[in-house]
């Protein structure tokens, strides 16, 4: 809206500078040209605003995805740590089972030898 007033003031200044009659034959085409310029300016500003909004949305989406990636990587590291703990516990359990089995066999052999 400010630009409309500024362009109208500029149009009137040009008319005075050129000595044109505001009601003269050149006033209509000049006013029409100024209107076209204002229309193009408004369209350009509208496209610019739309492009900025698009870029802002893209930036927010990118930030959201980056945050999600970090969360996934953190969770993957936690799960890998848990898996290592489970693997270690399973390995230790298997070793205990193996020792107990060997001890039981050794006891059986000893009992059979005594008998």
C-alpha cells in the first residue's frame, strides 16, 4: 500500500517535471503504465514471499530430519550397547553351562571308576 502511494507521488512528480497536464491526453497512458508497474511489483513481491515461505518450510523440515537422524543414531548406539551386554551375558552363561557339564561328566566318570 505504501508503494502504491509512493508510485502515485512519483507519477505526479514526473508529470510536474515534464509539465504534463494531470488531465491531459498523456495522463491516462502514464497512469496505466504506472498501474502495470505496480501490478508487476505486487506479483513479484508475492512470488518472493511464497519462495521465502517455501525455503523456511524446507529449512524447518531439514532441521526436523536432522534431529530425527541424531535420535535414530543415538538409539542405534544404545541398542548396540545392549546387544553387546546380552552377547556377553549369553557367552558367560554358555561357559558356565559348559563347565557344569564337564564337572557332571567328570563326577560320573569318578563314580563309575569307584564302582
